[in-house]
DNA sequence: GTTGTGACATTAT
DNA sequence: CATAATGCCACAA
C-alpha cells in the first residue's frame, strides 16, 4: 500500500480539490484545507501545493488564508496585493492584511462565514 | 546523508 | 501585540 501521504500526485490533487471546493465569498485556512484533503497537520504542504499548482486549474487560491484570517504573503509583496484585490472583489472585507470578521457569537458563527 | 527554507499551526512565554 | 519552541515535511543545495 502506498502511504496516504508523501507528495504524490494524488496528494497534491486532493489538496487542489479541496481548494476548488471553497465557495465564492468565503475563505478558509491552510490547516482546514489540509484536513479536508485528509492530511491533518500538514498545512505547509497546502502552501506548497498552491505554489506548484498549474495556473490552468484556475484554483481560487486567494480564498486560502493563514490562521486568524491573515494573508500569508509579505505585506509589501505583489502577491499580497493581488490576493487582497481578489478577496475584496468577492465582497470580503480586509484590514491590515487580515480578513475582517465579526466576533463569534455562537457556534454557527464559529465556522468561517465571514459574515 | 545533513541543513536551511518555507503561500503553516498551535501553544507557551 | 511579539517571539520562541514544536510539530509538520517537500525540496534544493
């Protein structure tokens, strides 16, 4: 049996699939994507997977942010600007490099509804 | 083989 | 708020 992990093609595809499933106007985190892809604890691999993802896949990579809603790129980088632009284009509010989110009031709000 | 780096996360200080 | 320590692991050198 092939181990369920490694950096096999299959693993990358699992990650790409999870990212592709993020609905418009919503954001999620690297860790959450990893989990949905069946790779708990491997958030870093998600970052790698996105970096090497073929542009052809048209992945909504901008909907993936770091823990706390923070954009993972350096504040001054062009990538940061691009991600912020794309998120705002979907109606997601940002401030200081983070996705603005109301304080969680209940369990429902605890999931990334962004509003 | 070892080391350093990185689109990360969590916990502790 | 900022660092540091861990855990995680693919990849390049």
